[in-house]
């Protein structure tokens, strides 16, 4: 399968959260294609190390590593200015930066504010700041927004993260609708929905990769394959969950509305057995 035309030698990719995990795996994959790469991250030490690795693939002149807090719109505007000053165009924008420190419904306001600013605000602002120039240059381009299955099935336990990722899904859908109805636009938006991936965000003190987890590299390889196929929803499996099970979980979550069940009925004491039976049906 051929790759999407945005992925071409000398084209430019910008990846937020690019110093580690899925972001760095994507940056490295793009660099291996001969692309110029700009990575942005809050972690200055990891950013410097990641930039050095990327430079071994495409050379110092073709790599930018810029300390950026995506929760601050002015940081993203500065990132855009620096990228365009060096490379003049952007062909791939991967709004990937995120955080998951844990949250509670009645937890500290500051935690909610920060999670929403980074996970949702970073994607909204990144798209708004970069997309106009990407549309204007007229070449094939992609905006990849990293969401989460938790933004679709919204399991209990981390409500601020779920809310932020549900917002990412809604924004990415609206963005793609806008782009496809913009005359002459050759930019498309896509929603990356990772499965269980072993990254610094999900490790939570673990050193060894859990048996069911995918690596960031596996996730990026799947993403590239589905982008080549034209998918908007890039729903990733992993070693524990295949697509069929994901579909059942998502269908059940939507069924809460259609059937007027209690919210999050999958975890409700009166509905748990019904959910298990639903999943067990072929």
C-alpha cells in the first residue's frame, strides 16, 4: 500500500509531545521517510535527546526541537513562527501532546484546568494556528489529532481525562467536516485512537512492558497504514483488545442513550451481566 502523499522526502512534519512515546515514534518514522521534523515538548531534557536521535537520520538542518507548552496558545503560535521560519511549510501536523495525572469529579480545579488546557486546548489551538497556512500552500497535508478510547466509552475513574478526549473526538470530527467543505483544500484531519500502548504516560512506574500492550512503534505503523487507506477514525487494537471487542464496547456505550439505560451502564450493578452477554454474542 502506498503512503499518503503528505509523507514525502523534504516535506515537513510537526509533532507535539514529540520527545517520547507515540510522538517520538511518529517523528522517527517521519524522519526515516526523509521528512524534515519539528518536535515540541515540555520536557527539555527528553526533547534534546530526541532531537539528537532524529538528527542522525536527517541531519541537524532538518530537525527542530522546541520546548513548548501546548496548554499555552502563545507557545503554539511561537512554535509555528519558528517552524515556518526554518522550513516555510508544514505538511503533517500531529497534535499529540497529552497528560493523564489522574482526576476526580470533585478534585482540584487546577487539575481539571490543566488537563483540559493540554489535552483539548492543545489540539484546538494547534489546529487553528497551523491549519490556515497548510490550506494556503495547496499541497497534500494531514492533521492528526491523538484521542483516546476513553473519550468514547468514558469509563469511570478519570473524568477530566475522559472529558478532554471526548472533546478531542468532537473537535476532530468538526475539523474534518470543515476541511472537506473548504474549496480547494487538500488538508484532511484524522483521529488517532490508540489502544493499550506502553509509553511514559501509561507506564505509571512499570519498567517492563505489559504483555498486552503495543509499543509506540506498532501504533505508529498501524496509523500510517490506516492513513494510506484514508481512514478518519484510526482505531488501534492491541495485544488485549481486538477491533471486534472495541466495537462492542462502543456500541454498548451508545446504547445507553438509545435504550435509556443508566449512564456508564457497563459498570452499573444492574447492567453488568447484560453487558457481558452482549459481548459474548457473536
